[in-house]
C-alpha cells in the first residue's frame, strides 16, 4: 500500500480508489488489510473492485457501452426485479386473504 500510505486520505477520489483496487488485484494488499488500514468497510472496498472489474470488462469490449447506457441497463434490470418482487408480495397477500390468514 505504498502509493496510498504516503498521505492521509481525506477523500476517496476515483484515482485513489483505482490505485487501491489495483494493489488488491496485484496481490500487494488484501481487502481485509485495506479495510483495517483505511478504516473502510470491507463491503465498500469489494464494491469498488466489482465496479472496477465491470468497467474494465466494458473497456475491453469490441464495442464498449457508454456510461449512460450502462446505468440505464442496470436501472432497467433493477426496476424489473422490483416489479417482480411487488407482484410476488401481492400474490402472497392475496393467497393469505383467500386462506383466511391474518397478516402478520
């Protein structure tokens, strides 16, 4: 973590996040070490790694998607999942009412 340890980090810019993710990918540090060193939740660092991997995969495509297109696709997927979850909840409530069960 030499590159990042030189200065106290007050704000995690994209450049600093990228440097930390790269150090983890290169095996210079681990998520747990970085979490302790920088007082960051491990799941936040793991999210950075996931985002970086997704961005790298897109950058290496023959026809990369632009950022807006990526976010619109992700938003559409989340909206579809939400809609499905709401339908399931409504169906369960309807079944409960038909079976005469009280809502809990």
